[in-house]
C-alpha cells in the first residue's frame, strides 16, 4: 500500500469513528424520545458510513488484503488444530 493509500485509510478510520461517536452522543436513551437529528441528516450519515466502508474495501483490495469476516466466539472454527504428538501416535499405529 502506498503512502497516499495509508493516509487515506487513516482519514477514513477517523471519519468513521467521528460519525459513530456523533451517533452515540445524539441517540436518545429511550425509543420513545425523538431523535435530535432530522431524518435527512440520519440518512446522510448512513450514506457517508456506506461510502467510507466501500472505500475501505477498495483500499483493502488494492493492498491484497482479504476481507475480514466477523465471527462468534462459540462458532466452530473452519480448521482444527492437531498436536504433533497426536500425529506421531497415529503413524505408529499404522
């Protein structure tokens, strides 16, 4: 990744964090309360977050970084770790 891409990535991260903090700070404590931001502003923030996400994905593709997939801690891993001792015992049995 070039220096320009690194700076752009850092800028996108900061922008995403600032927007997320604005959302956290302005979201009412209860659903019954009216949100202080207008519906148009909320939609614009969503659009901005979507654009940031898309550009982060493009930069990751340019850098050859595989997209990260979220997972649950109780989710079964796709690979299983096998100890070397267990492998040597299996060979001796053959």
